[in-house]
C-alpha cells in the first residue's frame, strides 16, 4: 500500500492536467500482490524457517507480478492502437 500511495501521489503532483485517470485494474493488481506477499510472509513466519524454498517462492511471486504487469501493458497498448485505427469495443 505504501508504494501505491507514493506512486499515485507523485503522479498527482507531477501531473500538469486538472485530472488524473487511474485504471482500477492497476490498483487491484498491486493490492492483490501486496496481500499475497503479506500472506506468504505470515505463512513463513508460522513455519519459522527461511531456506531456499521460501526464497524461491518469493522470487516466483515477483516473477508473477512482473509478468502480470507486462501482460496488462501489452493488452493496453494493443487496445490503444486499435482505438487509433478506429476499431471500437
């Protein structure tokens, strides 16, 4: 949540327009991954040990987040290019 607030705050501060449009999917994605990471940390805290497996789980969670961001950006870019071509959804 801290990162989301900082990014949104910086975007509002640096924005020269009167409004800022943020896609709900982005906030949902970020908050979902923060909740998942928090649950994983709690689970490993209960387990009581940090080893190679736990590190790989965190690495996998990070890779999933990066892949999700890339997929969403590609979908948004293709949607924008279709709109520029005059294709409506």
